């Protein structure tokens, strides 16, 4: 994983130049495609390296997983493990998600009323 | 003496510098608030503040003459960096000088500023600048010094642009930008010193005792920061613009005192941050020397080409600050005595000159040198003071300018650099060339001109050409002029003694 | 019942949310109670943050397990020095901005949306509090989402076309950023099986060699995600329009706090979740450093040519967020402390400047810098406060801007990078070039009375900026306790 | 849309949809679904009703005030349920340890606070959907009338 910092910086500067300052032209299109290709390549390489989906030796299959699967009923009384996770183990996240919905409503209504 | 008494005495002496710095600063809002009520109260309070400050500084005299230093940390701003007050003989020299000249300039302002606008701004700023300037001299470390240095520089911007003409605003903007650049350079220098030495205190001995790249950059940045204030070439560009446009008492202070803060800072840098060995072994002194020589010659030469009285004086200041910068890198005791004494001399001379020029402008509205013919007969005291100071500038014995140049020359010879003496002589010659014509024309010229059109014109304009300016303006001027005379008469005068003691003190390591 | 101070962080978040949910109902049925409710909740936020800071300073940091589930299973809040520092900053500035805003918003917003504005403001504050205290990456993402939406909404709530345009731009880029953060979080979960920052820090060194690309790409996504939201240099494009178009209290909060909270989240993720060895192999911090240097120079230079005062302040924010990232990316003790200090100081300075600009716009309608000649005569206190802010931006000693510059410069020198100091100084000079002319023009060179129509300035608005101005001076002269606290913070992080 | 068939069928279907939605909400801890899914179903039923009839009819069934109240009420209920645990001396959002009765796993009234949370979420999501829908339609109506 040898990443030369200078190269990375050069790519960054080039990318920002292309995206923000280069006028729309064929060149820009080509450069954008090249940039996207690089990003796409990196992402594909990453995905290729990821643990196999669903394999039992995956890192997420750790003590958290064990407990969620085997002790949820005892811990929470819910036989639906997903409900146990989202409304008990990680209920605070769910509160956040409810708030996201509320925020979206507030944002939409305030905008509709303002304009 | 009992122990308790001594402790109390020490404590008392630690309080005074603090009091001296904070008193004017705290009086500023008082003056500002009172100025809305009554003009008299404002004027009176300003003068009173300046006088009290002067006498408070003077009360330290017996203490510093014993050769004691005292340090007192007020509170910490940053870890290991606090607001520290410190007095030694060198700070005392500059503080007593500044507060004295300030007192004179404040008294002079009373009448000078009468026709001006914005006095409610002028007096508070004047007094605040006094506090900040004394803060620079009584700073116990470079951090405190920097804080007060920036305060003084920024606040004096208001003095520079006081008249608010487009020229003044332009000059003021230049001044402001240059000040900020200087301040940032100082910031770098101080922070680099702190990084190298872990402290910027004045009482820790030599802070940086090994030359390195960072140390060199720190040195250069100190030179930029303090040199900017001292009007050193090539950073002098703001000075000839800013000093002439300010009201005359402010010009006197700008040229007479505030330039010296740069010189003072440089002295502290040379003897406390680095030391003689470091500077000399790395040949950094050469840089200062070359710039100082150019400053001397350039200031004097350009002054010749100026025909605005105050501009000529401003360029002359640049030249004179060159002497001071040159004197401190001779690194001989004699040279240092001359250096510090020249700070005294120049303060007296230049403030006399600016105050006299101010009186002329106030009374007649004339700024051009060619119009000043015959003015000496109408304003004998003013021109008398001007003459003494101008002659002192040229270096005529027995005036103080001669004494300082003489001592500086001795120092140069001691350091084995006779070339500096030659430069001093050339500069003195140039000084003569631009000061003497003014004096000669003022006393002996201009009879027929006056009768032909000069007076008619000015009578029409409603300006009384006859007689002196008011007593409140003449007396400070004359006192300062006489100072030029008495401080040069014998080398045993108080200023010389103080310089001698300060030089010895610095050479002994300044502890 | 056992309610000790350990419950306080979650009570802050929950009560702010509760107040936000109540606000629309209250505004509909009992309009006069809406404003006091906001003020009361914000005051509670500020007071309890103060209390928490004292408690943490005295008893040390503590953790809070939501739902009683200990870390790998549940969500954990970590109330360390960093969290309480951020909480205090956000709450105090947020309180002042909304107190100021009560007057300004009545003037600038339609009556029926005022209640929604309060709701969104409280949601924004709650989410920032949540980001500050949470120790769980996914939970952080949820709060980031809330703050992104509510921040967009408090921009577009004003009735003008530019607001919509700016807000849409912000929304798109901000959503992009959120997506990046989510992807990176997912990647980290994929390779470690944990979301808790502390556990991530434990597990990541072990899996580094197995999944190098994942770590690299997650770093990249985090930089882009938080970079977009915090307006780090090449990703700043939304900021100038958004902060210019928003109502003044919104601008103050957005520029002063919201971009900082993402910088703080960046700090949490990069210095607490990732082990330090990673940065030796992947020079991501070098890149961030480089970008922040560019940000500092770019922001300062572009700010110089702006004509609209709020736009100028917005560009200046880009430069200032550069300072924060500069401090973080240097990863030295003093540098990170400097970056954190700058979060606090810049929050104070920039919100004061925006609020002062708000007063100018409120009472005269002037936005263009060129038209501000002689304003100092008419609005002496406002322009006086503006002057203090400007001096602080330049970094004049005696103001808090100086202290943070000093700290940052020292941090850079500690790591043997004097060139960074030069950048900081250069940007100070540039700041001087664009702030000082405003001050000079306002106070000096005015002949006679300037022809300006001046509306009455409400006292509350004036007092709030004077309070901030006082704070700037106070923390410029006496930053010692704050610095000592930050010293502890940084020692805990690094 | 004045189609009689559509209206009649809607009248017939909406109650069943709502009942189903309520079922999904209340059986969140027993079967797939939960507050989010069930809330969406309930909300969709209201949208369906408003689509088939018109906005006024929809508003009569669920007025703005009520939907606003449900909107906030759902979220507030969630937080208050969290606070109950705190009042019982446990951390925020605690379920079992705070003494909520877990009941017999598999029963409808089991799993303590999860049940309340699901209901609160259901309320919230359902009202969110119809509030948003009503307001968007209203907004476009207002624009049309102002033009």
C-alpha cells in the first residue's frame, strides 16, 4: 500500500481544478471520466478485498453478533432480533432516525410556508 | 533597616513600573468619558496623567542607580508566558526619556490642537500610547514586549491619520500595513526563540547560544520587526509619509520616542536573545551594519531633496536611527554608551525640531522651507530652539549631538572600524547641508520678499504673522531645546551617566 | 431516584429534542411561549454544559451506556474533555445567537415559519451536542444527518431566491458528504465488526494488514465526507453562498459552530478511532495538512476581492477552518490544542462578526463593503465590536485570535515545520488587508455627517455582540485556564 | 377525480390497510416489520384516501392540528419512554434493567418498552407521511391559485 503523498496531492489538486475551474468542454469530460475510472478502480479493488459476504469467519461475526442472536430474547423479550436491536440495543440510533424524519418534515414545511 | 521594610520597599518598587504602565492605560477611558463633559477637564486630566507618569518613573531613579533589577510576573497568559514587568537601567533610561518628552508634547498639544477637530479622540489615544510605550520598556520578556509593541503601533495609527485628509489616510494605511508586517515578523521571531530556548524572558541570560538556520531566521525577523519601527532601510518607506502628516506633537513623539522602541528592541535582541559571540561568529552583524550604513546615507541624502519642512525632518530621523543601529553592533562599551546616549540626544533634538516646525505651521500655515525666510525674526524663541536642535543634529560642540557622535566615533575606533567614523562625518556634512540653509534663511534672509507679497497674502488669509505662538507651545519647545544644550555641555550630565551605566550593565550580561 | 450528573449529557440531547418536537405545537397554540421555550432550552444547555465541564474537570471523564448496554453491544457516550469543551462552545455561542436572533428573525422571516425556525435551531443544537458526546460511529452518522438537514433548512427558510439556490447546493453536497461518511462507517464495520470508536481503535491494528484497501478508502471517504461538511478547501464551494444567503443568526451559527462540529468529528474519527500507526503508512494527514494550507491561502485571497460583507466573512471562514484542520493534521500536542482552541476562538469571532454584519444590514440595509463609509459614526458600538473581531482575525495580541495563532505556530514549530508558521503569518497579513479597510473606512476620513438612514438597533442585538466582543478580549488576555483544560484534552486524545 | 368505483373501493380498503398497519406496528417485536414499516402503511392509507376523494375530505378525517400533534407526539412519546427508565434509576432508554415487564416472549404484550417505542415510531412515521403529502399538495394548490 505505497501511496506517495505527492502523487495523491497532485491528483487532488488536479481533480479540484477539473471540477471547479475548468470550463465545460470535451477535455473536461474526458478528464472527469478518467477520474471516475480511477475512483471506480479503487472501489472495485476495495470490494474485491472485502470479506466474503455472509461467510462465518467474517470479522462482524464477533461477540456482538453472538449476543444479538442468542441472547436477544432473554435480554429484551422480543423474539424478533431486528426489533431487539433497533429498539433496544441501539434505541438511541432509532431516536435519531425518528428525529431525522421530524427534521425532514420541519425542513419541508418551513420551506413550503416560507416561499 | 528592618527586613520587613526592605521587603516592602522591593514590593513598592515592583508596583511602580506596573503603575506607570497601567495608570495611563486606565486613565484613557476616564479621559474619553470626561471629554464629553468638559474640554478643560479633559485637557487638564491628560496633562496631569502625563506629569504623574513622569514623576512616577523618576521616582525609580535612586533604585536603578543602585544597579538593581526587579522582575514581577503579573499573570500568565500562556503556559510559561506571562505579562512580566521588569526594570533595569536600560528600561529606566528609555522610560524616563519617553515620559519626559511625552509630558512636553502633551502640554504643547493643549494649544496646538485647539483649532483641530477630533480632540476627544486625540487625547485618550495620546495617553494610551504613552502607557503602551512604557509597557514596551518595562516588559520583562519578549512576549510582553510584543504585546505592548503591537498595541502602541496600532493605537498610534489614530495619531498618524488624525487630520483625516486623503494624504493622511493613505500614509496611515501604509503605516498600518507595514506595522502589521513588522508585527508578524516579530511574532515569528519570538515564537522561534521560544521554540529554541523554551523561554523568552529577559532574565534567563542568553537565550540562543548556538547559531542555526531557525536562529538566523529569527534574527532576520527581529531585524524586520524592530527595524521597521526604527525606520531602517529598506523598511523605512512608511516613515517619511506617516510622520509629516501627523499633528506636530504626535510627529515629535513618533520621531522622537516611538522610533526608539525599535532601537530598544534591537538592543534587547542583541544582548539578551543572542549575544555578541553568536552574532559576531555567524557574521550576522554584517547584515545590520550594511543596512545601517545605507540607512544613514540614504536618510541624510534624501532629506536634502525634501522641501516640506516636516518631511525633511522625517528623513533626517531615518538617518539618525541609522546611527543608533550602527552603534549597537559595534559591540564596544564606548560605542554602546554613544548609542544609548544618541537615543537621548535624538529624542531631544527631533522633538524640539518637530515642535518648532509645528509652531511655525500653526502660526503661519507655512510648510515649505523656501517660504520660511525671515521667520526667525518673528518667532525668535521658536527658531532659537530650532537652531539649537539643528546645530546639535549637525554635531556642533558643545551640544548633545556632538557628544553622542564623539562617543560613537570613539567606539568605532575602539572596534577597529574607522570607516564608520568617515560615514558619521559624511552624514554630519549632509546634515549641515540641509539644516543650515533653513537657519540662515530664517534669521538673515527674506526681507524684501516679505514686504512684496508674503505678508499681504497671509493677512488676507487671516493669519497673524507677527509674534510667537502661545506660551504653552513655546515653553515645552524651549525646555527641550535647552535640554539639547545642557546635555551636551559636559559629559558628566545625567543622560550620559545613565547611558554609561546602561552600557556597562549590558556588557556585564545585563542581569 | 438517582439522577447524578452522569445523566446530564443525554438529558441535554433529549431535552433539546423534546423542546424541538414541542415547539411547533407551542407555536401554533400559544405563540408567546415559543421564544421563551427556545431560550430556556438553550440556557439549560449552556448551564448544564458548564456544570458538566466543571464535573469532568474535577472527577475526570466518564462513559454513559445508553439503554444500559455496555460498549460492543450498545451505544456509548463518551463524555471526555473534548466533548465537554465542544458542548460548552456550542451552547454558549448558540444561546447568544438565538437571543440575538429573536429580534432579527422577526424582521427577516415570515411570521408562520418562525416556530419552525426555532424547531430547526433546536434540532441543530441537539445534533451538535450528540456528535460531541457520542462514541459510536453510526450514532455519529445519524446526528450528522440531522444536523445536515436542519442546517440546510435554516438557510432556505428566508424568503428569497438565493437562499433556495444556496441551500440546494448545500443540500446536494452535504448529502454527498453524508453518503461518504456512511460508506466509510460501513467499511470499517465490515472489516472490524465494531462501531464503537474505542473498539475500532483496538481492532484496526490487527486487521490492517488484511484489508489495507478498505482502510485506505475509508480514510479517503471520511476525509471527503467531513471535508465537504466542514468546507475544507477544494470541497468548500457551497459555503460562501450558503452562509451569505442565510439569515444573520443562522450565518453566525453555521460559520461559527456547524462547520466546526464536523471538524471535531473528523478529529474524533481520525485520532481516536484510527490507530496512529496508520498515518505513518498512509499520508492522509499530510494531504489534509496540504489542503488546509491551501484553504488558508485561498480563503484569505478570495475574501479580499469580495464586495458583500457577509460573503467576505464566509470566505474568511474557509480560511479559518483551514487553521483548525491544520492544527489537527499536524497531530502534535500543541498543534491539536491550537486547532481546538481555534474552534472556540473562531466560533466567538466569526459569530460576532456575522452578528455585527447582521446589525448593519438590519439597521441600514447596507451589504456592500464600499457603502460602509462613515458607519462608525452612526453605529459606534457595532463597528467597535466589529473592529475587535477584525483585530482578532488579524491576530493582534490582546485578542483571542492571537492566542490560537500563537498556539498553532508553536505546534508547527514543535514538529519542525517553520513553513507552516510562515503560512499562518501570511494569512494574517491577508486578513489585515481585507478587514482593516472596513474598519478604517467606517471610522476615519468622513467629512461631515454621512448620509445614511439608520434604523433603531434593538438593545438585545447590541448586547449580544458586545458580550462576544468582551469574550474575545477576555480570552485574549486570560486564556490560561482554557489552555490548561485543552492540554488535558489533547493528552487524553493523543 | 370523481370516479365512484375508486371511491367505493377505497372506502372498503382503507380500514383494512389501516388495521394491517396497526398490526404491523404492534407486532414489531414478534414479526418482521415494526414501527417504521407499519407507520408507512398507515400513512399510505391516509394518502390513498386523500387521493381518491380530495384534500378537504382527507383533512376532515385527519386535521392539520391532529397530524401535527401526532407528529410531535410520537417523537415525544419515544423520549418520555426513555425518561421513564431514567426515573426508575437506570440509564436513558433502558428496557429490562429498568423494570419494564418483559412478559412471555411471543405474546403481544411482551418485551417491555420495545412495544411503546414501536407504537411511538408508528405514530410518528404515519403522521409524517400524510403531513408531508398534504402539505405538498396544498403548496401546489396555493401556487396555482396565486398565479
